[in-house]
C-alpha cells in the first residue's frame, strides 16, 4: 500500500455544478466581517439588523459598532418586537469557537425571520483590523 503525499488532490474535487450549489448555499447562510463592515459604512445604511448574541457583559466589553445586544437565549417574539423592524438579521458571537450565533440563527429562523451569520464573530472582526465599540 502506497502512502499518499498529496492529501489535497487524493479526494477529487466536486463537479463544478455541485460546487456552485454548495458555495451559493453557504453565501445564503453566512456573511463575513469585511462585508458587514462595508455595509455598515454605506451612507444609505446596512439593510440588516446586526445582533450581538453574547451576554450583556461581553457586549459591554466591546462590540461591533451598530450592533444591538440580544443574547441568543433571549430571542423570542416579545424581545424581537422591541427591536427595529428588519428584513434581514445578521448575528454574531465571540468567534469560531462559539456556537451562540448558530443558536441565534436557528431561533430566528424558527420565528420566521431571515437570518445570516457573520462568520468569525468578534475574533474575525478584530482579525480584519476593525475596531470594537464600548
């Protein structure tokens, strides 16, 4: 038995149409820190409501400018009714090691709200060189 020396090429790439469907699907569920930052900088506004779904203490220690704090465990119809109307919610948490944004996105979808997750969270935001607000 020969041991592989090319772990990248040993498994064939998906056919282009399958790859297109896969990556288009990812973009329907996720956005990134760079695109969120660019949208927040636009004069006409971002066209989404940005939710920091961490605890109030973590939010106070530093959050993405323009974000509203709503911990993922408190997402319900009553609390959403207190927020500005939104055609799209974008959620984030601490970073790739945290599933709070996934929990929040699931809950928003269960409540019938369109949602995307900002991949990277606070960690990704900082990695891109963007500042947090306190």
